[in-house]
């Protein structure tokens, strides 16, 4: 009919660059002195953990960070949380905010 076509379910893009960072840390590890190796090995392990994160976990973390920055401490999927989230991220649609809040609530249950 008239108007806009149906929008995609979630208008959030997840950027993953852990592979680039991991490659640079591996390169640094190859060139590292014995004193630098333990720190770089720990960094490599942390990067691997970050790279293994599911999109839903990244969405949830993003929501929790925005809510915390706004001083909100309640349930992440409440009406108030969605309002706070949309104020913290202008341009975020209501539908996307609700879906992101659901990811955050599910992550809180795990």
C-alpha cells in the first residue's frame, strides 16, 4: 500500500574487528621480549573471548552500558528502560529498542 515498506526487525549493526586486533597482538607476540610475552598472551586470550561473543550478548552489553550511563538501575526490559534507552540513543526506533531490551533482559537471566 502507501507509505514505507516494512522496516527490518532490528536496525542495529554489530561491528566486529576482534580478528584484526587478534592478528596484531599475535604479530606483537611473535616479536615480543620474554618480559612482554605474559601480558600479550593474556591480551590474546581476552581478544579470543571477545571474538566469541554472540550478537545477542553484544546487544545486551550495549543496552546495559546506555542504561547505566543514564543512571537507570531497573529492569532492562521495562517501559521506563525503553524510554531511557531511546533518549540515550536518538533515532533508535521503538521496535528496535524493545528488541534490544529483550536481549538485555534475557542476558540478565543467564
